[in-house]
C-alpha cells in the first residue's frame, strides 16, 4: 500500500517542478508497473508526467517497462486527439446543416482551443447543447453519422453514443446532476472556432476554468483533487480569465472549500491562479494517498474504483459529502432489495 503513496508523491513532485532525491527516485522506480499504471490511471495525467520527465532529463533513469508505458500513453493521447478532431469536424458540419448550437466542453474544448494533441489524455467527446435541441441532435448523430445509443441516460447527459473506430460522444444538456446557474451562464460568453469551414462554440476562457471546478468538484464529488484537474486549471488559467468571476463563483459555491483547495494547488503551477489556502497540497496528499492505498488492493477495477471514491471521502473529512454518500448507499441497497423481492 505504501508504494502507491510513494508513487503519487513522486508524480506530484515532478509535475510541480520540485526536486526529487535520487535515492527516493530510485526506490520508487522499483515499484511494480501495475502500481504506476493504477496511480497514473486514477490521476489521469500520464502524458503530462511523461512530458515533465523528458523536460527534466529524468527519462534515462526510468525503468524500461515504465518508460514504454508512458510512451504508449502519450502516443495513445496523440492518436485519440487527432481522431477527436476529425469527429468534431463531422459534428460541426452536422450542427450547421440543422441549425443547432453545439459547444465542445472539457477535453474537446481544450483541443479545439489550441492544445497540442497528445498533451492530455482524452477518452471521449463531450458536447453541450440547449435542452430543446438535445434529443433531436442526439438522434441526428445516430441517423446521419452512424452512432448507436448505448446504456442509460444520465441526469446531465443523454445515453452515450458509440461508433466503431471512434471516440464515444456524450451529448450534455446541462453540466451537472442538478441544474444550476452555470448551465445558462456558460452560453452567455462563448467563442467560435471553425473546423473545415463549419463553426462550433467553445466556452470563454473564464468558463473553461469554471467548468473544471464544476466537473471536478461538483459532478465528480467523490473523486476530488485528481492531478489532471489541478493541471487543467493551471493550463487554462491565462490572462484572459476573469479573477473577479472566479472569486465570485467560489464565494457562492456549495463546494467552496474544495474550490479553494483545488485553485490553491493550481497556484503552485501557475502563479496567476488565486491563492486561498497555503495547506492545499497537504490536504490533496492526504486524500490521494489514502484512496490510492485502498484502491491498490482489489484486483477488480470496479471494486478498486469504489475503494478510491469512498476512501477519499473519509480522508477529506467533509461531513456533507459523507452524508450524501450514505444516502446514495441506502438508496442503492433499497433498490436492490425491492428488485430481489420482485
């Protein structure tokens, strides 16, 4: 269990540009490849870690298997980034033909906003449309571009769309499980980009940062403080971001403490990000090491994910989050009992 914590510490130190003792680095590199894979998988930052290692001249000291895994992660991110760009071109053309406003969000928005393909992992394409257009555009993607609808609808997006040799597409009609003011605010200040002559919208620079907070803390409230979210905030926080709007959002947020911790951690990577809590990285380290230690135990990925989420809640110590998790567990157990009775 301690090895997953040591691996996390080294990854975080490299990403933050902190010195890593050579003996500590050597011992950590002796951790099994499976431990590195699980930690980097949960933290979602393998391409960024690969880039930082190369930039700091540490790659020569990395074991061959780990070096190969990092190289493959970056190559996969590059391939999927190029694939996403082609799919987004088709999607933009479809939206233009049918007069639908479509906004790329999350990784797709970063890609279209100028991020180099391969700089960040990308697992699917997230789109935001107005609620009135959601089901119609979802159907158009299926009928005209060959996607098939798989699985259930979620509170914030319609069933996942799949297609062979393509990234999955999620059509969102709002940004979180519960409707909020940001669902409308994100549409008020968008940017337009063109893909092969067809327009698609992106959130404003400020909304890009706010969406990382909204997605990483409010929607994924059981997996807060992942390194990828911290890196996203630092990367997206340019001079075009309104600090006043960020501070206003934080002050009004139901996840204010978590927002302050995430932004303060990103401050150590990008000084332009506002600083709220000097102990932010201490909190992130405690939460991350605890959940990674427990997530390293189960072999089954689904059980590992559950351990990761619930252990993180306990380590974070948020009474509100733990109460919410308890209600969810009771709800699932009740549903299981009723189904068994039926």
